[in-house]
């Protein structure tokens, strides 16, 4: 459905003036409304504490799934109905595959967690569609705080600044922060890093010091996670964001600022890498991790050998084998490719649906970039981060990464928001910076 059609169907009083783009009830939010928004921010500010499963963020997200629709802070645009319908197909296929699993309880639990992530993503998308600029900024701001806390803890532990912190915040001599896996910690920092770049681009020079320092810390955190996937994620995310921001800039001066900042970011990352390499132990480990293939990648028992088994299994099992069964029966580690493992977990129907969801999100995002509106600067952040995370799925299983579903929700929520509800000019000026 075209945006113009949606506009024509709105009541006349809603379309009357730019000031009415905000719903009257929300023009001056009351205490309850402010408390709910604070809860959303807190949820994402705590999203980096993932020592165990389920994590604190899961309890809060499940509460928001019930709370946000109850208080009317969601807009179920037509595109979002397709969004949840396709995820329901994926979930239903997954539960059907559980009946073929040797460990039905474990497979059912895994699929139930997937369903929770699908539903939470849908509600977050509807929340973003309701007030795109304000709600997206709220989520990204909370996420940035979570990333900074996780990174600070990780660096304190890695450099042994506090007794006992090394054992708590590092895994396998790699920074993990408040995560249990450095391979998840690193990619978690990418969207907040891009948000810092966005803040530098849209703030006066005097107000760029704090986001610049934050970007440095996050870049160092990604580097010391020693995750090849995270390095790829950050590099691709920054490149995509830089290209899109440059292409959509409104003036030659803005393009010059974007080009300068992206070059500065690349130089910054290079300088941080150079300084870290001065430590012999870190330099040796970094050089080893930078190798495209590790000893555990090759051979029949390695990662690539496991992926060959995964391909044969998905071809022979159109209904899948059940979540968790690949490592239980066929190989000693996970597939490390979500586009393969999803077929094991949900069968051909669920696997193709997952592929379709990723493809639709990329396509929807690509088309929406051409739409000039107040939320576009924020949209570039989430689209670049989503694309990088989705492509990282080729080398890691991302089907239970909360950040993946949050980014997908942000893309769909922003792209499906009715145009008159995007933001007023005053709100855009305030929230964009």
C-alpha cells in the first residue's frame, strides 16, 4: 500500500497541520507515558548483561510485549502484519520439526525461544512505527549505554585493572564484557558505534567530544574481542553507512563532513590497531586471529567439514532434524552458518521463510532509503548494522541473537511507519542531533 494512500485515509483533523503529526494524547506525555518510555530505555540499557540465559533483558522484553500494545504505544501497519505472519510460518515449521528430534524437549525449548524473539521483534517494530524518530532514538540511546557498560567492563577485565575482573569479563583471552561469548559481544557494539558516528555528524563540533570518545572505546572493544565476524561486521557496517550517508546528504558541505568523518574513523581504527600491536602478546594473538582460516576450520572435523555435513543433511531431510541435533548426533560443533542451520531447525519451509525474511528486510530497507523523511538519518544506522549482521550469518549462527531481531524490527518499523507520523520538523531537528 502506498504512503499517499495511507495519508488520504487518515482523518482530516490528523492531516491538518504539521503539529498534529503527534497524537494529542502524546503531545505532552504524562507521568505514566514517561515511565513506560523509561522502561523501554532501561530494557535496552540492560541488554548487554548476558552472562546467562535467559538474561534480564528477556524478562523486560516479555513485559514490553504485553505492556506496549495495552497502552496503545504501537502502530500495526499493514507491512507488519506480513512481518509477523512470515515469522509465524517459521515458528510453526520449527515446532513441526521438533517432532522429528531425538531430544524433543531441547528442540522445543529452542523453538519456543525463537518464537519469543519473533513476537518481541514484531512488537518493537510496531512501537517504532508509532513514533519513528523518538522511539528509534530511545532504543539506540539505551543500546549505546549497554554497549559502553559492556565494553568498560571488558576493558577493565582484559587489562586487569580490578582484581578478579579478568576471569569475569574475558573468555579465552578475549574481551567478552558482560556477555558469555566474545563472538556475540563484538557485533553487539556495531550499531552503537554507528550511532556515535551519526551523533558526530549531526552535532555542533563542541558537542562531538563525548560521542568520539565513546566511538573509540567501542572500536577498541570490537578489536579486542578478537572476533573475525565482529571485525567484518564493523568494517562493512561503517562502509555501508558512509556510502549511504554520503549519497543522501542534503548539501556539499554535509558530504564533505561525512567523507572526512568516515576517513577519520578508518584512521582511528587503524591507529588503535597499531597501538594494540605494540604489545607482543596482543599483537601475536591478533595476527593469528586475523588469519582467514584457523586450524579448527579445515579438515573433516573442522568448521568447513561440518558445513559440508550440514548441506548433505538438509538435502536429505526436507522437514529438518530438530534444533540442537546437529551437534548432538552429527558433528562436535555448530554449523556456524545460520543460512544452513535454519534448515535443520525448521525444515525447508522454515529455512526458505527465513531466507525470505532477510531478503525482504534488505529489499524494503534499500527502497526506503530513497524516501526523504525525518527518520532517514537514523534509518541509515540500523540498515547498515542490519545488513552487516545479516551477512555475518554466513560465518556464525545468529538465529538467537537479540541484536539481529532488534535491528530487523527497527528496519521494518521505520520503513512501515505512515508518513504523516514520522515527525514534525521541530522534533526532527531535536531528535536527529
